[in-house]
């Protein structure tokens, strides 16, 4: 879990990070087992804690401790705090010499004394002399992180119980300045294995946790949020419906980037989100990432209908990879594109779907320049990912024709690996390049197809003549 302050000092970037470790010298202490400290960091690059295996356990302990203090504290900023023994007092203790006849039981170095205290805290965290609960440590936490802009949870450390505690804090007015909030639920295999050895499990927000979070959102708990990422947390369609309901309250009117990948979202959840998009609830959105879900049929059709309304005209990045988009869904999506609904889109991800040549023909027709849209409906696009579909030679021929007409003139990166394309499709693509298409192209990925050496030689000849070897081709 990492924090970044909204008002960094002029001489260095001030970052607050939460760790479970003995406090360092001059480190302000928040609450057991929360310890905050500042670290120098280059501006513009938020500090993130290392992906330590013990983070899951520590985050739970920290949130549970916070919940206890919220139940017992007065919840007012003016509360009187019980001071804790800090590093400066340790230093004074260290310098005191024992009087004659007295033992030197307390004459320990600050580092050793902190180490002993840390061991003792594992037996009973509330008795830790350096992180002992103050009368109202929730307010102390309030004072320290009131201006934070970033909060990042990694490695599946937030489940329903943790989310409930977190949202209780939000309901009391914490983190009003927060702009970036990430809940990343998929840890590494090594982390999962290590946690299992210690009897711990990776937790996920799930639909119940999502409902609790959305209740907090609906109350206006995060009015300044611009970047929200809830990845690999299995919120499902019910979680998405709860999220869409929160959007209808105007809770995320300033949101510019939304990630919802790896959440088992189907057509019901996507339809609920699309309905809110059409209503203008996400009109500031510039990035939408819903990869690795189960979106198909009615979900894509509803999303296409929302696009056609112009509700996402500011969108710059859209990734729908690893879903269930077939030809029928692609035709609906292409119809929405043909109206010029995404004029500012620069990144489009459609990889690992089920798009065949029929869907590709519809897409090719949608991006061609017209009298109404002289540069084509995706004139700003610079990156297009179509890997691992079923485009085939017919689809590539239609796509190449669109390229020859001047479509996608600003494209710099094109990826269509694993699409059952043979020499016929490669010949059509090479012809488009020789006619002057894709002059800005720098990266081309075409591995995993059925192109023979002869087809590749023809392409390389065109590449050498038209681009002077400037395209980097990879498999």
C-alpha cells in the first residue's frame, strides 16, 4: 500500500508509505501497526512498496487496528492525543548513564530497543511502546494523510472485511483529496505460495466488497478521484451493477481513467455500465480498460449504442482484449465507430477475442475516409492490437483496402499475430504499403500466421522500398 502527498515540499517529492517495521529516526508514528515515513523520490513517479510477501497480513492488521480506534476514538480533529515514545526520547534514554548502585537495564541502543519492542509487538501489538494506540489515532492518521493523492493496494490484500473498514474511514471524511485509488487483486504465484505456507489466503473484493465501496462512493466520499483501478477482484455482474448505480449519483464525474479487468464481468454488468455512460456519468473519461472479462452479445451492443451517442468523445484509450467479441459484436462496435464517435482515440485493444473476417470487413468499412469524415473515423489512432483473432485472408484484404484509402494514417504500432493470415492476405497488406499507406508505422507484429517465405520476401521488398527498413517487424 503506498501513499503520495498532494502538496510535496519544493525541494523533494514527499511520499508517505505504510510499512510494518520499526520506526526510523525522525519518523512520525501513526498507529499500530501503521508506521509512516517520508522518502525522497523523483517528482511525477509515485513510490510503490516492494511486492513483499508479508504485505497481505500487515494490511489486514493495520485496517483492523484502524477499525478498533474508530470504535473507541472521539472522531474529532481537536482530540487530545496521548503522546507515544518517539525516536528523540529513545536517544535521550540512550545517553543517560546509570547512577551509582543502579543497574543499566535501560541502557540499550535505540536500534536494539526498537528491535526488542518489535518482537514484543508481535505477541501483543497494542503493547508496542513505539506504535501504541493514542487516544484517537484515527484523527492522527487524518492529520498525516489528509492531503494524500494516491493510495495503491497490491497483491490481493483487500477483501470484504478490509473494504468495510476502509469505507468506514471514507464515510468519516478521510482521503477527500484522493485522486488515484488502485485495488490490484492478483499477486504473483510466489506470493500466493508463500502466503499459503503461512496459512494466509489472497483475498478479493468480490461483489459484497464492491457493494460496500459503491455505497461510500454514492455518499460523495471521493469527489476528486480521477484514476480508479479495480483489477482481478471478481466483482462480477452484481458488483458492476452496484458500481453503475454509484455512477448515477454523479460520484465520479471527474474520473478520467477506469480499469475493471479480470472481474468476470458479463453482458449484464457491461450493459449496466453502458447505460450510465450513455447518461453522461463518465463524460470526462479518457481511458477505459475492461480486459479479461466475459463480455459478449448484449453487453457489446449496449456499449456500442452508448458510443454512438457521443458520450465518450474524449476517450483516448480503449482496451476490450480477452473478452468474447465475435463477428456480430464487432459489427455493432464498427457501426458505432463509423459515426465518428471516438475522434480522439489513440489506443485500441481488441486482441484475444473471436473476430472473424466478417467482423473485420465491418471494421474496415467503418474506418474508411468519407466525405463527412475525410481522415476516417479513427484518424487519431496510433496503436491497434488485433492479435489472436480469426481475421484470415479475407479480413486482411478488406483491412488493406481501407488502409490504401487513407485510413489510420497516424498508426505507429500494428499487431495482428495469430490470425490465420496466409500469403494472399500478406500480398494485400504489402500492396497497401506500396500505395503509400501507414507511412508512420514503426512496429509491426505478425507472428503465428501462415505466411510462407515467399510471402515474407515480397513484404520485405515493399518495406525496404517504402520505409527504407524503418519498420521493426517482430513475431
